[in-house]
C-alpha cells in the first residue's frame, strides 16, 4: 500500500495539477481484465494522462480494440495510474 501511495505522490508531482488515479484499484482491474493480453511493462514510465485518454477512447469505442471494454472514467484513470507506474 505504501508503495502505491508513493506512486500516486510521484505521479502527482510529475503531472503537476493532474489528479492521479488510484493505482491500487487500477492494479486489481488490470490483473482481472487486461493482463490476459497486456504486459504491465509495456506502458511503464509512459505519460499517465495520455494513456488515460487512450483507454477512454477504447472504452467509448472511438479507438479500435480487440476486446470491448466497459470502464468508467474513474476506472480508466486508475488503470492509467497503475499501468504507467514503474
Ligand atoms: C483480448 C485481448 C485484450 C484484452 C483483454 C485487452 N486488450 Fe488492450 N489491446 C489488445 C490488442 C491486441 C491491442 C493492440 C496492440 C497493442 O497495442 O498492444 C490493444 C491495445 C490497447 C491500447 C492501445 C495501446 C496503444 O499504445 O495505442 C490500450 C490503451 C489498451 N489496449 C487498453 C486495454 C485495457 C485498459 C485493458 C483492460 C481493461 C485491455 N486493453 C484489455 C488486446 C487486449
């Protein structure tokens, strides 16, 4: 838990005013749904807000994706926070 809090603090520092998602919640969702096809390492260190936008595009059907994703905006932010954490 301390580790994830640290991620949140770090990403908040890097992203300035952006409110980071909850990486711990994102981890649970990632392992439940995304890890069947995606590697955690693929997005590690990338920009969380850019990935969040991409995940939202996938969930809304705007971006093509192999699997239909049903995610709330909060879940997209959580996933982005976890997935981009190193
Ligand atoms: C059935 C397999 C499958 C599952 C499950 C899956 N994806 Fe994907 N996803 C893909 C494939 C295939 C691609 C296209 C190739 C790539 O970029 O890895 C992709 C691409 C993406 C991209 C675009 C990446 C980029 O850099 O443009 C995002 C964002 C994404 N997936 C998010 C998710 C999230 C979030 C979940 C879980 C909630 C998820 N995916 C679950 C197969 C899957």
